[in-house]
């Protein structure tokens, strides 16, 4: 059965409708309320991302997740993502082991290279080492997870000689996901290492990402990993509302403002309502609509990818807190039951076919 959850970067962007910018301390209070509600309505996962820019309020996901750990009881708590390339894997492991202890074994790490580059010069890293930094630090993070006393040496961090790293988490193997934005080499790396992969699909047509999922699984099989280890998550943007029109009208101004701000920096063409409506159609990447429409789109993507997890980012830009809370309630009480039932039935059919095939 598929795991369902949410993720956020806790934006503090200027509201395009009111001109007001939410204070970071208010946004963080709202974020804890959102995680609490997600836990109460039975969602499986909540992810908090890391950025080092003025338009986001979280640069230290583990701190936020630690606060959420003591206010929740069952939901899994993950970064989304930890920019591992510019961080110290020892501190990352210690921080998330602490979250794991506080939560009773519910912490996860989603490691990536980051979609923005501000953290690299901030922490003294050279962007020319963008990929090498991630590869080396991911290797160290995996070693730290598996070995209490570690001896390790690399190029981009001082060596460690027979040192214990504490605290140890509740979970024997603290889950480490690799976040991928569509780069084939990243998918191959995740598969080769036998790590679960989170694939971000925030634009275009989701079906076009199917070859990335295939590469991941093929690489994992070639490396000899059990297919059960090769878990795939899909991360998307969207919103659930009572009606399709309400969802679109609520989400569009905040989505467009946030995406066009980034687009100006990166040279993207502006997104207008026409482009937005096309992307929220049945084959588009945006998961925006009524509970039935959102459930249908999640299930359609599940047929394409066979993914074990789906995370939705609804609090984009300056999205009002009341709308996010209502969307979380709808996602947990109306969308999730439909999706879980359908994917459980699908899994039973697949198991039956395999049993008769053998």
C-alpha cells in the first residue's frame, strides 16, 4: 500500500494579493500546526525542506522536525531535502538520530544536492565540486548509519580515525532517501547504492519521467539489490479543495508568484493561467483539484511508476494557512482512503498473478 504525505519549504514570500509578507516566527508556528494536523488525519509522512534564502523560513530542517516530533505520535518525519553537499554528514546524522530518539523511531533523511546554490559559498564549498561533494558525503553518511565507530577518509572532509558517533537512533538503519530532480546519473547512483529514491515532478508531463524510474530500478538490479529495497517516491506540487474550481483559483496566484520569481532568476518563461490550467489537466504535473481529482491523478501516476510513496507540496508561496489546513484535512480524510484502498487492491492482484505465474 502506498504511503501518502506532504512536504513544504515553509515559504515566507510576499502575498501577491495583499502585499503582506508573513513573519518567519509566524510561519514556523503555522508549520508545526500543519504537521500536527497531518498526523491527526492519518497521513504517513511529513517532509520539511532546507533553503538559505530570505523567502524561506527553514534552513535547519532537523530543528523543526524535532519540535514536531514531540507534538505528533505516528507520522514519519523527514527532511525534503537535506543539502548534504554543503553540510557535514556527521552533524546531519547526529541531528536526525536525535529526531529519531525524540519521535520514537520516526525520522528519515532525504539527501540531495539542492535546487539553489546559496549554501555552497555560505559554508565554504566550491560549486565546481558540486557532484563530487555529494557522492563523498553520501558515502560517509551511509557509513555513519551502519557503523557506530568509524574510520573514514575522503577529499572534501577531514578524515575520521576510529571515532564513535552519537547518539545512535532508535531505528537500526536510519532511512536515507536520495532526492532526484530528473538527472539520469542521480537515479543510477541511488539504484546502485540500493537507497530509496524521491523523484521530484514539478512540471511537464509525469510520464516523461518514467525512464528515470526505469534507470533507477535497472541500476539497483544490476548491483544485486533486493527489489524491495528500491522504493520510489514521487514529490509533486498541488492543492486539494472542496471543488476543482476552488482548488485552481486558490492555488494559482501563489503558485505563479513563487514559480515566476524563481523563473526570473533562471530565465524561464512566465507561467500564466493558461499554462497553469494545462499543467493541472489529467496528464499534467500539478495535482490540483477536488478530492476525487487528486485521488485519480495520484492513482494514475502510481500506474505509471509503481511508486511506494507520494508527497504533495501544498503550502507554496504565501498560501493562506487556513487553506492549507483545510487541504490537509481533505487529503487525509477523503483522498488518502481512496488511494490506499485502490493501491492495496492493485498490490493483491499483482501478488495473485505472480503466485499463479510461479
